[in-house]
């Protein structure tokens, strides 16, 4: 039994009334339902009414329209598992999968499978989501690097799949021109350390979720 079912049962036993919030007079088209995340609780006690917190506030996290709390950590594990399925696939410039990839085609392909709409171009990806410091990097973040010529222009991208907080060492998966889809340690004291630019986090950016969620 999930937490929402328990809350509803408790409401029934205690005389709490469910109502849609924050627009009680809103008229919805036929067949349309109020998202679960907008449901709040109204308690009637004598002559006064008290509006209790919404389900999102009660559960301490975002709730989707099926009434489930989104588990970000589970999403990250699923991203990694799915990304690893393509280890060994060949690199082809402009490749967007599922048999061949370039670096940004690969990351956009992986995230698209989980409902995130990010650009297939590495430069545009480098501006999407939220910038985070290397010290705060998490699994699922995107790491950006300059091209072979160096400079500040994004030329390559990979997705973080492992973070060792004790040592600061991490691993990212990416489409290498020579090895195809492969896993790389960072820092490596060589090419990727010298060409590293920044990290972007797209998982927390609801604007990038396909369908406008």
C-alpha cells in the first residue's frame, strides 16, 4: 500500500474532505482530471475550515499524475543502466542512435528515453539545465569539454555514471571517436583534464521534460 492510499484512508476515517486546490471554481473540460499534485486537504471543524498542505508538501517531494513520488536516485540508476547497454557501439559524426552515435547524439538519445528533450548538439546541450560545480557533480550530470584545439567552446560531452566522494574521482560514459561508446575516468591527468569546461544538470530542470511536465 503506497503512502497516498494511506493518506486517503486516514482522511476517510477522520472526516477530512479532499478538494482541488488552488482554483476551486475552475471548470474542467469533460473527461479531464485534476492532477494529483494539486489535491489538497480541507478539514471541517465546526464553523471554521482549515486548508491542509498539498500532497506534494505532505510527501516532501514532487508527485506525478499517477500519484507516485518521483525517485530521482532510481532515475539516475536507470539512466546509467540504459546508457551501458550501448557500450561498444561505433562512433559516427552526426550519429543519433541506436546503432551509431556521436557524443551529443548519444547523450540526447539516452535522456530522450526517459522523457527529457535535450538538444542533439553539444554546444546547445552545454547551455541547457543548471550549471553546477565539479565539487557538486552527481550521477546523471553532463560533463562538457573543449575540442582538440582547446579554447572555451564546447566540443564534447559525456554523462557522469559514478562518483567517488572520498577521492573525488568520477567516471563518465561517452561516445569516443576512436573507441565508440566507452567509460572514461576523470580526472585523468591528460586529455580530458586539460579540456574540461563545466558540468550541467538537466535532471532537475522540468522545462526539459518532454510533454511540458
